[in-house]
C-alpha cells in the first residue's frame, strides 16, 4: 500500500517556499500518494486551522512547510496558531524549517500583548516547541540544525536536507538580447541581484563595491525583482538613494517583479550574479535558481552559504561587510571569462548532485524516520 502524505504549504505566487513545495511535490508523487493542503499565511481562524489539521491528520504523515511569518502576525498569534495545529494533527508530523532564527528571550518585555504571549508560552513555542513536538524536522543548513539541537530538539529527529537546485530552463540568445534591450542594459557588463528587494540582502554592500570599481568602469547593476510587501518599498527607495549618492543612478536598473517565465532569461542577462545575504536564518532560494542556470555566483560568506560552497565549490565567497573584497572579486570575474566559465561549470556540477529528485529521496527517508518514532 502506498504511503499517504499530506503537505501543508503555501501555493501563492512570488514565494520561494511555494516554488520549492511545487517542485518537491511533483518528484514525491512518483513514489507516494501526496495531498496538498493549502496553507494561507496568517490564517488565524481556529476553526479553519483545526479543519486543515484534520485533513493533515488523515494521512500516514503530515508535512508542514514552516516559516515564522506563515503563522500569525506576532508571537502571540503565532503560538495560538501552532498550538491549535499541533493539538489537532493526529499523524506523525514532519516540519521543514525553512527559517531558523537565533534564540529569542526567555520572556518578552512590554505591555499587555507581551504578557499574554508569555502566558501561553510564546517564547518556548518560537524557539523550541514548534520543532520539539514534531516527529522529524528538516532543515536546510548545519547551522540551523545546531541551533535546534542546542535548544533540546533530539539529534535523531533533526535532519539536514540541502535545498534542491531546480531544473535548468533552456534560454535562447534572442530572448536574452530582447530582455537586455527592453531594460536598457546596453553593452556594459551586468552584475545582477535576483529576487525580492528586502532587508535580508545587503544592496548597500553591492553599490559600495561598484563605486570602488570607479564610476567610469562600474558595470550596470540589474536588480531583477522588486518589493514583495508594501513595507519593502522603503528598502527599494534606499537602494535608489544609495545609488544616487554613489554616482551610479544611471547604472541601476530595477525590473520589478519578474514573472516565472522570464526568470531564467533575466539570470542569463547577468554576467555575474551577486547574492548579498545579510542574515544566517535561511538559505537563499534565488541562489539555487541561479545555480540551475549555470551562472557565475558571488555570495556573502554567511554560514549557510559557506556550507553550500564547501559541498560544491560552485560559488565565490566574499566577506559580508567588506565592499572592497566584493569589488576585487567582481573585477577579477568581469575581466576573466575563463574564471566565470569555471564557476559556471562548478554550478552545473553541483546542480547535478542536488536535483529535486535527490531531495525527494532524502525527504522520503525522513518520512520513514517520522513513522518509526
């Protein structure tokens, strides 16, 4: 009899976790019966949550795709949502923790909201109970496993499954040329940042590096994306202001949201892709899309990306707070086509070892582990 799994995941557009779940689901369905239960972020109706949990609980394994912002708008609502879910899910539970934050306080300071959050155990639910009460937890980086183990999550229940590299999308040269013409990229070298414009990325670092290259020699900076939430509009305004202060306003091109059909084209319009992550709490999905297209990638050396480089040697790492290190690395790559080709070849090799089918097989092993608990 085939294993029955119910996966609780967002399916919205403009969401890396939704893309991850969609690709994983296709691969898993070759081996198991899989039902998608649609996760609607910030759905705080307890009756609706309980109904979702009952659907999850009817399977042999319930698999929740977790990031903190999916479940409530603050610590109190997050905890109430998770307690309702966990109480109502009767199947062995697997949680994929796409984000694992550093330890928070043992108690929240503040007014009535903090007092209520403390009363329902919100600090413990944020840091420990969400994960400790699952039969198995999937994380995407060793740092995140270390964080959970330090909080008391059992070592045999916490498994590192590296994010998959999606399948490469063939792109015709004519499509790249049309994209470059449409966005006025001209004939200059293009350094690109792909994905949402948000605070997790150090755009200021990239602009300082380009300024260090010299205004006359600086490449075009292509930001292939835009703000995901209204509050991120201020981040984009800051990027434009930083570009103006650096004398690079005419070298900055921001596309806004790139529809899925154009993502591969946008990436192949970039001579070098920069992944300037500012935090260690998650692993960049956009980086893996760039690796899928075999692009030369430069990334800040935060722990999850150092781990990725150690596995595949497919990215060039720079110090997170050193624009001169980034400038030196970009200059070397832009001046050396052979060096870019070596990075691109390493990216393709890494992609072959970390396909979605490999991730599916590792996920099936976690399902078996959860059922054995």
